[in-house]
């Protein structure tokens, strides 16, 4: 973790990291039941990109976050 980052900035980065990892899980979950191979590929690509963004933020926080399971369930349910 970079010690030059303020607590306020670090809190914002943690929220962004959490959002990215959760969005990655949402896209991955929706891809499992999406219709059409092109749609599945697009969703998997989005999941991969969101995961990469989370990894960037992890370099600042030093925390390995897990997706918000409730959010994943909610958006998966809505997508169905």
C-alpha cells in the first residue's frame, strides 16, 4: 500500500475495487445463461476487464476483495 495516499482517497479506492470485482462476478454469472455465443463472449470479456481494473486498485489497497454476493445475486436475478 502506498503510504502517500490519504485515508479518504484510500476509502474511495477500496469502494472502486469492490465495485470492479463485484461487476466482474455479475458479468461472469450472467454469461453462464446468456443466449448466443457472441453475447456470452462479450460478457466474459467485460468480466475479464472488470477483474483487471480490480487488480489495478489492489496494488494500492493491498487487499484481496471478494465480490458482494448479494449484488451478484440481485443482478443475476434481474437479468433472468
